[in-house]
C-alpha cells in the first residue's frame, strides 16, 4: 500500500470491500443489540435500516459521480465546505466511526472465537484476540491493493455463501414460517424511541458502503462503478441481514437473543443445528470479521492519508520510515487496539452511531445547500435523508441518556475536542 493506483480496483473488488465491511460486525455484533432495543419484530428493523441507508447512499453516489477521489468523503467535504474546520471535523468523525467499527469487529472476532472452547464472554481473551486480529489486518494491508481486493472479494463471497447456508438451514428447521421471536416476561418492553434507536444500529451495520467512496478514482470507471458498487453492496447485505435475522428470530426466544447478544448467531445455531451448527457459524463469523476489518483498515488509512496531504489534520512520523499512508495505517490500528481493550460491544456501537449520524447529516446538508448549482440531484431525497437521520439521532440519544448516559457524554466530549483541536490546528498552520 504505497501509492494510489488508478484502475487498480475492479467493480467486483469494490463490492467485495463494501460487503466485507458491512457483513461483519453488522450482523454478528449488532443483531442482538437491535433485538434488545427493537423487540420481537427486530428482523423488520433491518429492512427499515436498509431504506434509511438507501436515502443516505443517494447523496454519496451523486457526490462520487461528480468527484471520484481516493479521498472519498474527505474530498466531498472539501467540495462542500472548503478546506476549513467543519470539513476537517466531519471527516475525522467519519474516520473515527470507521476505527470504532474496527474495534467492534475485533471484539466480535474474540467473542465468537471463544465459543469454540466455551470460554466466558467476559474473558480477557476477547480483547487479546481482537488485538491479534488488528495486527493481522495491518500485515495484510501493507501487501497492496491487488492482494487486498482479491482476498476480500474471495472471503466476502465465502462468507455470504456460508451465512446463506446457515440462514437456509435455520429456516428449514421451522419450515420457512416467519414468526417473531417468542417474547417472555424476562424480555424488556419495547418503546417507540427504542424501536427507532434500533434503526440507528442497523444503519451502522450498513455504513460500510462508505468505504467504497474512499477508493474513488482507484476503481475502474469510477463515475459509473462507485455508485454501482454501493448499491450492490447494500442490496447484498440487506438480503443476508433479513434472512439471518429471520432465522435467529424463529429459533431463539427474545430473552435468549438479548442475553447472548454478543454472539446471538452462534446461540441460535445450537437449538436449530446442534453443535455442528455452532462450529459452522463461529467459523463463518471468524471469516467475516477478518475480511471486514481488513477492508475497513484499508479504507480509513487511505482517507486519513488524503486528509494529511490536504493539510487538514496534523501528522507526525514519530520516527517511522515510509510514506504517509503507511503511517496513517499504523495510527488506525493503534487507536482501534485501544478501543478494543477499553470498551464493550454496546458502547463501541453506540459511539459509532453518534459520530456517523452527525457526519452523515453534515454531508447531506452540504450537498443540499452548497452544491445545488454544481450537482443535479433530487432535493426531496436529500431532505428525506436529513429528516430520517435527525429522527434516529434524537431517538438514539434519548434512549442512551436513560440507559447509559456516560457514552453520550463521551461522544459529546470527543466531538468537542475534535472540533476545537481542528480549529486550533488550522489556525496555527496558516501562520
């Protein structure tokens, strides 16, 4: 991974990168959390999340068609707001949310791997395994574009086939009858705010499509294929999510899904398919998380390198040899390791939702108000994306204030420090 190379990523490769990020923590770590907030009808929430994501993706596709760039979202923000504090702030929120996703994937890898040996889910081995996966992702990412896209495309296909086999087997057991997860007195009651907040978690499970924008001009025929890759990635992920959620809902009562939320798929495999099913599911989870984290690290390190080259974020070599992209790769891995060790899955996911939705709103607002004369787009769809994001953000914030106010405070502090820090950096860099 030494230089940007035009036409080095095919359409299939881009789809592999997108689905590689999405179908990882997206279903393995978040399904149980979605069920906890959304209640027994949680499979339908993934459909609603897909609809919200489609509204959101519209803006990114329009921007990528006009400004294909290896900087992706960073370049879009520059076109919308110029090289200022808001651009750097929003771009870093996106980068942070992607790094948070890496730590989410890393802990998910640890959780599922330990199911093979029946180790307690609170074991210190979870962060240890997660850190090990991040180190492996670093090694793969220094191997270059061609190897990464070949690896992620192959593994993504293998993962999707495996998950569809699991979903099909689970649905065969219940004769393909859709029934909501059995709700008992032990399961928490679902509120309207909780249901909407659960959509926020599913949006997080789809946000991997943004990694495709960070490949930009490296993709063959980017003005045509970036948009195609985004839509195919979302559709493939949506089908997989719905089938898996349906299979889990039909084979496990709601209270058990919530109790085992960090490894809900493995838990659902046992009553449906026995121990062999558990092993199969865990192996697929391991494959999924490995491909997901490699694709995510690849995308965010590229984005940070572009922001550094545009003098929007500070950079230090810390004595390391090589180019800026190699350095941002190291920073990405180190920050993800720290988050993997310090936070559990629920808090990692919550922080990711806050940062991503704020960034997403800034992207939509910039397209709507700053580029209305440069890009031909449907204002109703963009306004719809802003309204949907706002409703979800308000509901998610309300639910988390009541359940875990600390993570809300952490999200606010992170955003304030990021904004003030960027404002200070840009001010002194102009002197």
